[in-house]
C-alpha cells in the first residue's frame, strides 16, 4: 500500500498492485486496473518511486518463478 494525497489535500492509501498507468496531464493521474482514474498531488516520479518501494518491501518480485527463472535444480 502507498499513501497519496488527493487534490483537496486529503490523504488516502492505495494498493499499488492495482496501478495500471501513471501520467501527468499536468496533474498526476493514476489509472487503476479497474478503469478508475485518480488525480493526486504527488508527481509521476514520486508515485513510481512509492510503488517501486512497495514492491521491494513485499518482495513480490523476489520469487524466481515470477522473474521468469524456471530453472529446476
């Protein structure tokens, strides 16, 4: 989960697994896999960094099968 800020200043927590795209229009717009769009105060770069930190923290990509390494030993 990552903490973000709506344009009205209200904080909320978003499950980073549902992020499909992050764009600047100039406001940062996050499109979720559900099709929902959210506009946040954080920059596009900050959202990417927060999402990357989330994936590192939960070690989602640490599984060799998820990385495409299907070697059996």
